């Protein structure tokens, strides 16, 4: 069994830390129940809970799982992609969190280090999210509606991260030439 080290920002109140740890434990349970073959990877990730983090979660190549405290807990208020309305049950939030964890595992499985070869790291991360999210939704996982999906961005399905990177780079370059802001869902990607 793997023993994880919890590194928490001390400025966060104890009840929020406890809620986040409980949510992580439950999300792991839901993820492993649906996909037991991810159990070793999920338990090998060392979680670091960070208040005011930009993302719900992020994974590093050193198998560190960064969790945005507020955003991870707030998934209870988020609609899932392709869902007509927010389901405000505990299971819905837990299934969304499980989907987020498996999404991060997919970055490791698909060789996160490939992002290093790209000039625009933020755009590369977005591009590599698209095939992961598309595959996960097709496999029945719940993901937050604000995620990046090929159909939502008007892109063809079933491409690689590298192919999506080139398409997004072209869109960003066109945006720059027309002096408009290039956006990907909720996040703006600076065009200059």
C-alpha cells in the first residue's frame, strides 16, 4: 500500500482541509469502483491541497497531484458536460471529482512530458486536455461542463494532442492578426 504525504497550506481553516481530504478520499473510491485498474496510479500520487489554485486539479510528472481547494469542493455546484441541469446530489459531485482524478491520471498515461516540446505550454495543456476529455466522456465518465471538448470548440473528434495543438495554434494566430481575444471556454489565452 502507498502512503501519501499531505502538504497543506496552513492559512486554510481546518474544516476546509478536512472537507477537501474527505472529498478526495471519496473521489478515489468512486474512481476505483468504476476503473479498478487506476488504483495503483491514484494511490501513488501525492496530493497537495492548495487554496486559491487556478485549476481544480493538476498532475506533475513527479506524480504530485495538485488540488485547488475551493474549486475541488465547488464541484457540487457544477453541471456535468452534456447534462441538461446540475444534479445537486453528493454522488454527482463525487463522480465529477472522480472524473477529474482520472483525467489527471490520463495525462501521466499519455506522457505528460510531450508538452515540454511545445512552444506555448498553456495552449499545449489545453490541446492535450481535448482528446482526454473526449475519450472520458465517450467512456461514460462525468466531467465538469467547463472542460475542453472537441465538439464544444468546433474541432474534429479523434485527433491527438499534437494535432489539436496545431489547430488551436492556428486559431490563436488568426485571432492575433484580427486583434481579437482567443478564448477556450472560461479561460482566455493571451494572443500576444
